[in-house]
C-alpha cells in the first residue's frame, strides 16, 4: 500500500523525495516521513496524518541539506498511524534509516531476538526490526547492500525495503519481495520508488526489479543482485507518459480529471490492436494458439472494481467463445482449493499489476499448470511479468483511489481478450470481430457525449447528500454496473450502498424498500433481449409502488421506462454487451458529486489506498 521514494544524485534529496511523495500519497496517507544524509550523519522527520503535516514540520524544523535520502507515505498495518509508528525507522545509534511497504510476518520473533541482544525498539511496527538488523549486519560487513541481502534472507512475508546508512553517504539500497519497487535512471542520479510517478518529472528511463532482488543506487550507476548476491538480469523500459499526466490539470480533484480522460483512455487502449493481416493481437503472448484452442475453462481473478470488470468479461467470453467462464474474488481463490489444470486459462485483472491477492492467485494457478493472461495498466509490474500473456490498458496514471478510467479500459481489454480467444478458436469470423471493434471504437465518442450531459446528475447527487442509503439494481451486464455504482458510493460518500441483480429483488431485498429511498436502476436496451427490458420495467414499477425514488439509467429512445422514473439519466444507445462502458460513467459522476456535497475527501477516501499490496 505505502509509497516509497529514494534518491541519490546532485539535487536536493529532500526536494526530490517530498515531490515524489506528493505523487505517491494515493498509496497511503496515514503518516509520512523523510530522512536525509548530510554532514556525516542522518537527519529524519516524520508526522502522523497527511503529507501536508510533514511539510509543515519541515518548515518549522528544517533538515540539513543533503543529496541522498528517502521518504515514505504510509497506509497503516502494524501499529496505529502515529508519529512514532511513521516511517522512516532508525536504529538505536541513528545511523540507519529504513522505509517499508508490506508485512514482515516473522517480525515478532525477530523483535524478541533483538530485545535479548539489548536493542530498544520504540514503535509498534514490523518495520523497525529491519533497521536494527541492518545496523548489526553493517557493523560486520561495512557494506549496506550486503547487509540488506543478509537481512532479507531472514525475513518472511511480502516487503519492499529502502535504506540508507550514514557511513555510506552516496548509496541508497532497496530490496523487493512480492511488493512493488522500480528504479529510475537519470544523468548522474538514480531513483527508487513504488511507482514511476514519483520520478517521472526527472527521468522516463526505468528498470524493472524482479522477485527477491536487492538494488544498490549510486550516482554513477545501478547494481542489481539476488538475495544470494549473484548478479541479476534486469529489463530497462521507457515510460510513455510525462509528469503532466499525473497533475490535476485545473480540476479540483484527480478523480474529476480521470473521469474526463476516459474517452481518450478508451481510444488509446484500442490503438494498434489489429495487425497488418487484419487479425487482432495482444501485447505480449507466450501462449501458443494450439494451447488456447485446448482451453476448456476460463477463470477470471480480480479484486474490487477489477472484479466487476471480470463479471462483465464473463458475459462476453461465454457469448463469443462458448467457453465456460468463472469469476473469482482473488482474495478467496486459492483458499478454496479451486479445480485448475493445464487446460484452464486464468485471466488476472489489476490496474497496478501489484495487487497482492491477485498476484497470489496467479501464482497458485501457475503452480497447478494453468496459463495466465494479465490485464494491467502498469508496464513492468509484477503481475504482467509473471504471466504468460499480457494485454496492457493505456489509461495513463490513475491517482484517485476510486478507479474510473482504469475500469473502463479494463472493460475494453476484457472485450479484446474475448474477441482474441474467439479468433483463435474459430468461434468468431474476422468480419464479426471487425464489427465489434468498430462498435468499440465508437464508444469513446459516446462516453464524451455522456460527460457533456452530467449537470442534472450532479444536481441530483447534491439533493441526496442527507440520505443514508442508496440501492442499485441491474440485469445482465447491468448487474455488475450496479455493483460498481454501489462500490463507488461506499468508497467516496461513506454511505450504505448495495447493488442487486434485479431478478433477486423479490427474494429478499425488496424488504429494504421504503418511502423516498433512492434506487438507481440500470435499464438494458429495449432493442436486444427485450424480455430483460420488460422485466426491469416491472422491477421499477414494483419498487416505485412501495415509495422508492427511482433513478433510471436508460438509453436514448427508451420511452418504456420514462413513466416510472422519478429521475431519468439518458445514455447513448450501444450494443448490449458494451453498454457498461457508457452506463458506468453517470454513476462515477454521481458518487464524486455526492461525496463532495458531504464534505468528504474525493481523491483520498478514509481507510483506503490505491494499490493493495498486502493480503
């Protein structure tokens, strides 16, 4: 969850690190801290709360100038979000500083051992033990990278660690196991961070770090080894977006900017998907066509919003390929002994490519011999690297915790994967695939049209600011859209919100309906599957008869729902399977505006972080 920055070079380390932390605060904002090497020593500052609290502390109590340093913004796991538990953590001599993302599972045993040897630990965190262990090993090796390797071999769990030592003033060392860490390489300087956004203002040249690797940063270069000390192979890559993409660009919130960027994100994700022969292609494919033709089951694993994308993918995959498809919460997947074999294709969906639950599900699938295809927005992240095939979404950086453009691009990617499987297996002809691609290419303009008609939705949201509950109903692909609408309201407005399959209404949920209760209904197109449309109209009548306040999302030209809608939100007509791409957008705007009306933090909702990198 947490955000980490490390720097060595000619610039002010404090300036570089704090600017990087600002770009990473979406990863956690319970506390923040920095450490700088200067004048032969180490100086640190840390404060509970958001980064602004640390910035005030640094104005009141400035740190000495230095060109090597590190910083951290925290999402609390071990220990409450207090000044003492904030990172960085130091050893008793104040010579080592460490920041950490993840969980060290055997920290209690290590802490007890340190206490027996006379170490005094001040915090409740698992991280502090690493600072003390590094101090012990450095006293023997006088080499911070070697000390890190020795310590990492003693740690259990998932972790990213970055450390500095006052006796090596021009060195930053990082380590990675099951948690994100990326290297930035500049002219005479180097960076470490949880996300390239932290250093994109300085360099777009990055290096992927693999599993169980230690990296040593110096001004004149970067050295990467395994935990065993052997040189490691690494892959360099170029980041294809710049610093301006991670700025608000005049919007009050990143979420508003990211909602507005959805037409471009959808269009960019579709670019270059048809090769010279007219066939659909993925980004990286290490699964043969013969192997894909042998697949007899598909399992989609994902969490949160990505799980809802997976639910929609199921409709497309089964319709276009005729392969049975299951959708699983990644956090539950490997704990229920799922039936997997080499003929199972697992599709892992993750915006960050570092979602720990999804990563663990992926690894379990591969252990069972299954192939894995990743849908991801982050080049060089762990999930794509460990998969057999990848389709990258091109949403650009998404900073707001509540996902918007990443969700729409995940949907586009899911449709593309389903079409690709249909192409390989011969269940979709080339001209049929081109028709769907053409329809997808028109979605970008449809989303833009929706965004231009949202003022009534904003007004409606403001009028509901005093409500405690909103329910969402949908059928077919509208059901996952209802779930996503409810999730957005929970995340942002802190309201009780639930999504239901509309057909389940009479099986219990209708008991929740009461006078003036807002109920959002996602209506399917009347042009296709008309039985479903007739049924949703009946659902609307049922809840309205019991006093509910009906808010209906319906396509242009659908007049059958109009008499029963207290509030009617129009969206452009689209093919049935693609409707979630436009139906979701009003729900994003609705949740954002309602949260604003309630005085909530839109980009950084309480208790949440953007990327969940611990189980």
